[in-house]
C-alpha cells in the first residue's frame, strides 16, 4: 500500500514524540566534598651572602672570594651536594663619601668622592634535611657569611600530600551523597560526572637580612586542601 506524501509526514511527526517518551529521564544527585592534609616541610631553601668592603675593587673581590669559599666549604662539609648550591646574585659597587647637603644658593654641587668598593655574592642552598638547617646556618656565619636574605620551606614529594587531600575530598563527597540519598529515600546508582581539584603546600618565606639576629628555624606545618564535586544517578529504593 502506498501512502500520500502528506500522510507519511503526519505519521512521522506522530512517531517522534512517541520515541522520545520511551527514553526515561535520569534523576541525579550532586554532592560536594573537601579534604585537607597537614604537611610538615622536609626541605629548607636559604639564600646566604657575603658582603666585603675595601679601598679598591680588587681587594674587596679577593676578600669576598676567600670568605665565600670558606662558606661553601662549610656547607659541603655538612653533606650538601654541589647541585644544591648555586649563585643567585653578584655585584660590585662603589662606596661614596657622604657629604652634608648644601642649599641651592651655596654654589655648584660637588660630586661625591668614591672612598671604596663593595662586593656582594649570594648563593642559594637547598638543604634536603630541614633538621640540619639550623646547624648549617650557624656554621656558615662562623665561616664568614654576613647576610642571610631569606629562608623558605618545601616538601620533597608534594604530589603525595596533594593525592591524599584529593582522595579525602572524594571520600567526603561520597559520604555527603550517601547521607542525602538516605534522607531522601533513594539509592545511588552510578557516578555520572566527577570534578576534583587540589593545591600543593605553600610555606611562608622568612626574611633574615642580618645574620646576627638569626632566629631558630621553625618550619611549622601547612594544610594541603582539595575539593570534589560528584554527580550521581539515583533511583528509588
């Protein structure tokens, strides 16, 4: 039997809603979770400097080289590898005589006279056993270091703490979902979507410009946090 084109179009239009009605709508439940892990740093990163002054640049540089060599030797003597010691700053600059400021009407301004030179050399040292950091800093000061510009802390395996925090966040999201599902009288069927994000431990940097006022090294602890958002398909019990 052949149907007219118009009749066929009507039959097709009627069949589309019927097919759509055969696909049941999925009920969902969304839950958020958070996780945190406390981390104690095991690495100290410190910038150590030697500043030398003399009448000539050559004399200042020679004195600085000698003191810095002694400082580096003391660091190496504590088992710090050469790969963990790197130059992070070097400068040679003149020292000018300080003259009293003249008023604008007292004649031409005289140029400041150079009275000497200053050499500064800094090395950044990674101490992979944070417990050693206090003893090492004490020894470098005795060896000739007269500046400790900053100290910061880190962990040798930051991914481990991040993974633990993410796992805790996902477990917390599941706990919340199970609690809501139980209260609503439904059951969790399967996960439809999951999103999780986490950071890494961030430790504060302490400025220590004067080695003579160096404080005891106390790295403390920091929290690594993570968040998770999970969507479940749910069904009646």
